[in-house]
C-alpha cells in the first residue's frame, strides 16, 4: 500500500513539474515575442550637421578717436584738453563728417602717473594730470571712414595727441542674413544624410528635430577655428563671409 502511494505521489510531482516547465516555456516565448516587437517598433534615426555660407558686405562703420592732453595742474589739463578737442573736431570735419555722424563721451581728467626708479625699487609718481575726450564717428559712407583712418597718422604726427582704434565695419541686417542661410543649411544637412544612407538598406525619412548652431561673420579669408558654440563676429573688414551651422535629425525607414 505504501509503495502505491509513493508511486502515485511521484507521478503527481512529475505532472506538476511538467506543467510548470510548459508554463515557463509559454511565458518565455511571450516575453521574448514582446521584446522582439518592442525592439522592432523602435525608430532609427541619423543626426547630421548642415552648413551654408555666403558673402556679405558691411553697410555701417564706427570709428573711435580720443583727444588727449596733459597739464601740471587739473585746470591746465582741462584747458589743454579743450583746445585739443577743438582741433580734433576740425580734423573730423575736414574728413567730410558733420555733427549728425558724431557721438561724444564726457570729458575725463585724472592724475597722471609715471614709473620712477628709486634705488632698486620702481614706484609710480604723479606727474600732473591727463585729460581725455572720446568721439565716435558713425557713417554709412565706408570709404570716408577708410580715408579718415589713414589720415589720422598724419594728424598725430603734426603734434596732436590722439588715441584711435581701427574702425568697426558692421552688417546692419544680421537677422535677415541668418534667416536666408538657415534653409540652405537644412538642404545641406539632408544631402549629407542621404550620403550616409546611400549604401545601406534604409531610406531617409522625415525630419525629426532641428536646432541652429553658431552664426558666424568671418573675414573673407579666415583661418578661424570655429565650432558649434558661441559664434564669431568679425568687424575688421568690409567684405565678410556669413556662415550658419544647423543640426538635423532625420528618421530612417
């Protein structure tokens, strides 16, 4: 009797084990099938950069000049500065610029120091006062600015103390230039993406996302190391190159 019970119990155990194994296989097949469908439904894509550029020309120039004068006293420095300012105004007028083209800053007068060696030490010693008065000339007549900048050296050599920088040549319609390049940069990105998939079994699909990178205004011949961040705005030349970089993600089918 006991042997019969043992055989019956063993048979039930085998049956239960078999059922559990079958259920495990079914569940495993279900999970595997689910994962396969999930992976198969995932969308593939390719991310590329597009570039477009074109020549642009500055249509505005700004040039900064500063009259400088010194004096042993504060009052003497102010008087000398105002005489130098009158002379500078005459120079600017002689270059063909009227009052509407000129912006002025306030006069400044401050102690003037020079380095002086005392024994083995060098210290700064006040040597009177120095005054400055800055003028900014703005004009759309770029060649006048170019000519005036060249004449400034002769003006300084004639005995007038001035400080002056190179003119800044500006493009006033930067936003229009940028917008005109974004479409071309997007087309360039699509062409690059098509090259990626040309020798594959995928087809290029719709655009998934797009972002504009940096916007550059560069000299006509530039060795600038540019990247996708920040951008560059060259103001030293009249003729320039405008460049836009975009990043586009396309679906793959």
